[in-house]
C-alpha cells in the first residue's frame, strides 16, 4: 500500500507538505506509522497547478525513493501552488517499478493517485480495459491497477452530465468504485478491493476511503481544515483569493489536534471557500446519484 497527500487552498510551497512537517510525506516514505510495512520506496510523484500559465498540471515522477531524491527536495523549496497532490509508492500485485507506474496519473486537467489495490487485478484487467471507451483506454500507459482504475473514472466522468463540477467528479468516482466491484465479482475474484483514491482538477478535489472487505477497515485517511503551513501571495503578488485550506492525507502530517478521520465508505469533496462535503459510497448504483451532505465539523 502507498501513502499520499492532497492540498487545496491558498498557495503554499511543496516543501510545506512533502518535507517540512514532523510526519511529512518524505518521512512516511521511510517510516510510515499506519502500515505494517513502514517503507514506501518504489518511487514517488508530485503534481501541482500553476493556472496563471496553463490549466493543465505539472507532474514530476521518479522511481527513486522519495527520501533519497535531492531533486525532489530542491524542487519543493522553490515551487508553490494552491493545489498539490503527492504520492509515495509501495508496489503491489507484482506491478513493475518504472516511471509509468508512479502516481499521480494525468488526463486533461485531472490528476489521480491511489492507495490500495483492486482485488485479484490480474483476473480483472482484460475485462476492465474492454469496458471503457477509446478516450480512457488510450490514457493507460503503465501496468498498475491504480491507473486502470483511473481509466474507469475517466470513462465514468465522460458519461455523466452534471453542471456542478465537484458533484460530477464525486459521482464519477462513486461510479468507478461501483464498476470496479462489478468487474471483480464477474471475474470470480475473491480478494477484496481497497480504494482510497484522490482526484483533482486544480479547482475541486474528491477523495474516497473505501473497501469491500467485511473484516477490515479501509486504509487510513485524515483531513485537516485550516492553515497548517505558511501561505504565499498569488503569482501577481496579491493576496490569495481563498483563505480556506484543506489537506487530506493517508497519515496525519503534524501533531495538531484538528486532524479528523475520513469516515469509512465515504468520499470527501473539496471546493474552494467551502467546508468539505461527504458522499456515502454504498457500493451500489444508488451512490451514482446521491447528493452530498455538508460537514458539520
């Protein structure tokens, strides 16, 4: 299993998420607190947005361990963004350690990263690819179950008509989870799926915490509302347009008491200037049209 962090808020340096916190993502790459195996050394990736230049995100990925990559630390010191996704990888199901398999994955404005796996993926892969259209199929470059799940998300997003971008993303994620479980079941697979998935487009983000394992909880996932890190002015020197920051992470980055657990079986929905919302994933078709509820925290 892997570890990841997603940030949406005023501009902050990448180092504020990846390097500086007491339990930063780099520290999680070598000493995870909430996994049986503490190492996540099969590569890393960082994606961020600079919308003053282009709506499409930048991505930096490498197969080297995050704790031993000086380029990552140098880059993190001088790059800032108001939407950041970062991931450290522990390869599962015999998927190869190569750059194409490092998260986050990109399509158009969207970035995707995953912590978990699709149950008995080797039995599911062929049916999964056959189930998606050309647009999603053509965006699969590696061999991970994670990138194949992203193809299901892309295909689901293209089939949903919703004027609310965040709700469309949440419905597509719920639908992709539902489709994954249907494919696993139809293939006769017996292993459970673990689907902590984060997706962002630079303005909105959705993150799921889900498993169909009846005997275990999903992988850990937490969120923090507010400013943990120094905020920076926008590229034009003016104050950031939003003062509301939310961080979602596989493990708490700091000892602050404000970290809250994302409830099992839910999708957290992030919008600028709004409190997080939650959408229940019931592993059924009802999740496709369910309306989100606003957090009271």
